[in-house]
C-alpha cells in the first residue's frame, strides 16, 4: 500500500516508468516490479525507499491509507 502511495507521489511529480522510478527510489527495476506484484519488501529496500523519498525510518512499515498526497 505504501509503495503505491510513493509511486503516486512520483507520478504527480512527472516521474513515470518503472526504470526511472526504480532509479529514483534506489532499487532495481525488476525488484520494483516484483514488489508491485506482491513480493515481500525487504527491510533494506524499505529503508532505501524511505531515504529516497525523504521519509523517516519506519514510514514504509506503517499504515498511511488515510493520508492524502497533500500531507
């Protein structure tokens, strides 16, 4: 769920395409596609995504479904 939130934020900034998004997030594009298909997101990948998106450590582990992209 949080990964989709992050990808929506990137799309709003005009960053599209799996390879480009993966590069921005600091993960391999094949790994990103696997995560989108339901693969477990490792702690290492989660921390890398948090760092890339300027989120505090642990953000990816929390439920953010009630938040909007404007927060």
